[in-house]
């Protein structure tokens, strides 16, 4: 499942890569109010897609895709970015890791043994939230903002029960407090070839505050709700 906002220049390459690397895996693109023809590119390739009429943001787009997956009975969902930075060959790897690790969620991590750097302000934020997961979860997650995740259906349903989720640190903390098992495997990512990152300078400043509030909300929700599998 690929949430995509204005990725017309890259989405075809991602889909062709998935067809080659994971031919037996169903594909769904959620076009999040894109204005650059992303939906037309996807439709022209004959791929499944949900076209959201306005831009609702990454977390909401992911939730729309998860609702589709659960409504159609899928047992495993993999999220993948539409900007071409993820290697489609890693999709079978994160699916396989669900079985080999026994986890409910497997994260493709840029920071486990790889030499990924990224913008300085994002590295600082990532380090902070990575250390925060160790405190709150008793388990350190090295890449809390990775867009490549494999999730079992039970974890997907738990995500859909949450509110105000951005599908990053707060989701991982919430799932762990609900008793779900989370694992990471190392991946390497490519440089974005086209389009714009959703992480602008202003967003990089706002993100830590917003995510901190979401983490508190997710923790309270998990503690009040308890695990429902």
C-alpha cells in the first residue's frame, strides 16, 4: 500500500519495481489529494488506487489504505513510500521477517548498519524519538519514521482504532503498550529523484512538538483501551 502525494514523476517506477520484485503481492496506491496527475498515472497502469478528494496528510492516507485492506481480508499489509527511495526488493524481505521474527510489525530501518544521513534537523529529531522509544517501550526503535513497514492484520486493526495518528513514533509506542511485537531489519534507501519531500524546514520544527503530543495521546489511549486482538 503506497500513500502518494504529488508523486507523478516517480510512482510508475515504484509500481514497475514492485511488479518485478514482488509479483504475487497485491498493490494499492492511495493518492492523497494529488494535483499533479498521480492518480492518472496509476490508473493508466491499471493499478488499484484510492483517490482522496483532498490532501488529508500521510497518517490519514495510510489509515484509508489500511481500511481498504481490512475490508478486503488481507492478512499482511506493507506500506511503501511513493517517491522511489525504497527498494521494492525489500518488500519480500519485511514480509518474510514477520515470520522469522514472530513480530506483528516489521520496520525497514535506514539506521541499522546503513550509512544513511539525511538532513541534520531530521537526524536530531530521529535520534531523540529513537531514544524516547527505549524509555517508553523498553525497546529502542532506530527508525521511527520509516515508511517501509510490514504489519499483520491484528496490528492494522489496532492502528485503525487509534485517533490523531501520524503513523510514526506514536503508533509504535501505542502498539507496543498494547502488547504487539515490533522488529526492525536494515535497509538502504535511495536519494529522491524527483518531487518534494513532505518534510519542509517549517515542518521539521513543528514535527517534534506535534509528535510528542501524539505520543502522549497514544499512550493514554493504549492504557485506557487495553489490547483487543
